[in-house]
């Protein structure tokens, strides 16, 4: 028989701060964020891929070939970055992590082996979060303050675990344009919204394993879409947070386009540039100053 009862929605409250404004009166915010999936990407669902040397080489390109020139790009433009890294990738490429931290960027949580946590048992999910946090802390010298969901799998349980661990922000949800708050059973998180519009996978996604998928959009097409979105987010006061994968976006032709686009964006007035943890700290401050009802 057809079920016509309302479903049990998660016990979460999403809330926009009434006093939200970008720092220094900016019209919008930009966070250049990277998802450094590396070898963990293809191995997330099938560790036997470790023996598929071609698939591993496709994944490793992001770390060994693309990351040095991505860091050069950030340095040349003076733009801070947030790098979401599966802890296994940090273990495998500690020198790249050292370079990211040495350039003053943020490294944040992205699972251990890029696990999609949707449907995981609570004890398993908590163990995963704690282990990956400990590995990232050991390698980078800092505790990751936020997380972005591999495969965009997020549940109420995930957000509650993050809050209980003292994490500051999540960067996985898509309901709003600007930073806001998520109230969980274990405390409040800052939500830094993402959008599939700014995810390079939609245009350039490629993986050899599992039958292989490959999207080969022109860089110019991506540039058009992202410039349009930047103009719109400036108009409506939102967050332009990228989801760029080094093995996709770090291809030479795409990186040349990205440099051109970022330089033009930097020439625009009224734009706040920062990392996810800086944006989250700003929202936390506003939350602390929030007017309370008498
Ligand atoms: Zn990822």
C-alpha cells in the first residue's frame, strides 16, 4: 500500500544569521578549495584498484605533477587555499602536505580513504573521523577544523559526530548561497555551502577504473559557467567556493584558464578572499555577537 505519511526528517536546524555580512562590507566571498583525492579516490570503493597501475597513475597525477604548479599559481596570485585531503593521501604524500602548510594554506578533513559515509554505522563513522583526524594532525601539525564530504554523502549522524569532536565547519551542503549555521544534537557547526556548478567533476570528471567515465568539456565552457556564477554570487551576496580536483583542474590547459579567470576576479572590487577556516571563524564571531531577544 502506498505510504502517505510524512517522512521522519533529521533533527537538524539550518539557520541564517540575521547579522550576516561579509568582512569589510564585501559583496561576496571566494574560497578556492581543492579536493586532493589522489589514490584514495579510485580506492574508496575498491581497494584492489591499487593494482591497476594506469588508474593509480591517473589519480597520482594530481599530487606529483599538478600540485606543485597549483601551489605556484596560489603563490603568484597571493590567493589562500583550502585543501581537503583524505588522510591516506597525506600519509602517502607527506612532502606535498608540507608544501601546502609551508605556503600558509589550510588542510582539512576529507575522510581516510575518501569514504562516502552515507549509511555507515555510528561507531564506524566516528572511528573513521577520529582516525583521519589523528593522521592529519600527525602529518600537518594541526587538527583539521572542517570537513567536506567525499561523494557528498552526509547524514544527521555525520554532522553530530563532527560537532561532538569540536570541528568548526562543514562544507558539503547546498541549500543556501551564503555561510550559515547548522544546529545538531551535539552543538553548532558553520555551514560553508558548495554547489555542483562550481565542481570541476561535472565538466572534467574522469576515472579509468570501474569501466571508466570521462567528461571532456572545453576549459572555455567551464570558464563561462564559473564567470556567470561569480557575477551572480556577487549580485546576491553568496559564497563562491570551488570544488577543484588537482588531477582534473591541474591539467595544463585548464590551469592556464583558471589563472586568467582568477586574475580577472581579483580585479573586481568588493570581494572577500579567504580559506574555509577563516570564513568559519568570521561566522562564529558574528554568531557570538548575534543580538539576543530580551
Ligand atoms: Zn573528494
